C-alpha cells in the first residue's frame, strides 16, 4: 500500500480522468459503492472462487459482523443491480476506486490498487463486448500505450475441455490451472492438472491456438459451438470497424475468477503483467438477487498503467500563477489580487510564508509554476502588477483592472 506524493498523484489522476472521459464518451454513468462489504457477499459460492478467499482482507466490526474489503468492483456492482430492480436496461456504469487483495507484493502488484471499471448489464449480444473492446482501444491510444488485447471464450474453452476428457466438475480447477500458464509455464500447468486427476489433453489443443482445429475437435464430440460462434461474430464487428489489429484470439486465456461465463479479455503490453482484463459473467447477478441478468465488463489497472508509462505522463502542477507581495504591508492587496485571479478560473497560489522575492521565485521555479506575479509599492501606486515568465525571465506590467489579459497570456 503506497502513498502518492503530488507529482505521482497528478499522473495517476491523469490516467483516471482519461478513463472517465472515454467512459462517458461511450455513455457510461458513474456509480459508487462502499469499500467494505459483507464477507458472505464476497465469498459467495459461484462468485469469484476459492482462491480469492485467501486474498480477502476479512475482519469483524464492533458488532461482530463479518466484513471484508472489496477485492474488485464487479461483485459490489452485482449486489447493486440485484437489489435495485428498477434499473433500466441496458445499465451501463463505470466506477473508479480502490480495491484490496492480500497478495504477495511484487513488481507491479500491490495490496491496495485502483481499478477503472466499466460494465454493461442486460445485454446478451456480443455487441456489448464490441463496445468494451472499442473503448479499450481508445483509452490505449489516448494514453499512447503500445498494447493489444487477447480474447477467448470460456464457453469455447469449456467445450474444448469436455472434448479433451475433462469432467464437468473439474472445469473450474482446469481453467484456474490453465490461467497460470503465462506466469509459470505449461510444465507447471501439466503437473497441476495431473495432481488433481484432470486429463492433460486440453493443453495440446489450446497451445495450438487454431480455431479450425478447435472446431473439428468440438464437432467430433458433438459439443456446443456457441462459444466459437460468438467469437467469430465479435471478430466480424471488429474487422468492420478496423479494430481487428488491436485484438488477438488466444485459446489459452481463461481468467482466474470463477464467475466468468463467456468471452474473456486481457490487455497486454510488450513487457510486464496485463494492464486490464474482464469478461462476461451472466450468472453472477443471479447469485445475489434471484434473477439472472446478462453482464459483461472490463477493468483497467490504474496502478499498473502508471508504473508502465509514468515517465511519459505530464506531472506538472496545475497552478498557473504564484503571487508574491514585496513586503508584509502589501499582504492584503496581494490576497485580494489572488482571489480575483481565481475568480477568473485561473489556478493561483499566494505566498503564505512571506519570504524574500528571490526565495519565492526559487520556490515557484522548483514547483514548475510557469508565471509569478510581483506586487510592490511602485506597481501598486500605478495600479499595476508585474507578471514574470519563469522560463524566459521576461516581465510584463499589467493593470489591476486588466486581469482579463491574464487569460490571453496564460
């Protein structure tokens, strides 16, 4: 869990604001949920799965209620939708907030981290996934990240597993093992499958990553083709909108959480872990409210994005002007001038330490504030102030009744 000092916090906020702007461009509405949830909600069978339970920050409050810190923003969303039956469909919401997992700290993995989440509720068509992928591409372009998305279908993976002699009750364990391939290698996956008594034939077919071969295997066993058909339909939409170059099909992609039921996706970069991911979870809302609703979403790891592109992000202060009174007697006039500048919508800071001009200019320079205003007795007598460009050193006299000129200059 980290502190974010101002420069880093500004960069983090820039990522969040970029996500928020594009989320709203696609018609998503904001939602806020508590950080604390009932533990029973977070650990409900059929929700995230047994492995996530070890990562939940769980505790009892003063009334001995069993509670936990949210580990993602999807489970709280499912609770909200299940308990608010009047919501109009499709319900398109976004949320940007901190989540918690008691994970082993390592590079680009934290126990407190921020997710920027978008979800579409009530749409069973892969048009919902298309929107999430298009939106993801726009965010990557806006942040100038060289990234791509890998997609797969849990339904397709299920058909391939069943066609490869994996029993239905073993599917969740099988998918969790396959999800570890990128991190630990296929040898590790094979060993884990063998230890759990799960047939390892599926490894060969997913490693081939050939849709035609997958189709043959499924047809041969007369299993469901729905997952494959949905993937192909989605790709047709992406190709029509020139987005297919952003997407790659990866049959080994499983995603670790148990609640996924259909198309799953991850955003990859050349080095390091994924910076976003999600998928379809059509059965999750039904766990909390009796009625099942189609649902799909994607989450962007704000901290991982920050770690990836921090050096390229703008970290400058938002303050445009630093107002300096030459002596203590001019404090009242400097205060009034600062307030009037702020009323114009210009971010301004006043010298609160009452230091010398040289010390104040040094401070403004180190803060990266582009302009300083110097107010002295001579300027005040002429009803003017001196505006100094901190980069060039150029100075300009402006009348106290001509503050609108600041807008033009800044």
